[in-house]
C-alpha cells in the first residue's frame, strides 16, 4: 500500500520504490508501516508484501 492505495512493485527497498515512483530527487518525507524513515535510511529500509508506505511532500502556507 502506498498512500492508501494498493501498488504492485518489484522494489525491494524504500529508496528504490521512491525512485520508481519518480521521487528520486524530490524533497519528501517517508514512513514505512507507520514509522518515519529518514532519507539516509531509505536505501536500507527493506520492503515486504503487506507493507504500508506513506510518501509526503512538504507544502507551504498555513
């Protein structure tokens, strides 16, 4: 699940999933199964079937 929607992917890490979805150079925040994953740890954050991923981009305003 990515942002609440089912997604089939061959990505094995959070970093590879972000790249697959076009977020390679984007400033985003990520969470894996409800836990924040810093950018430096995405490359080692392994994905398995049934994981829930959230990808958020910062917004300005208030």
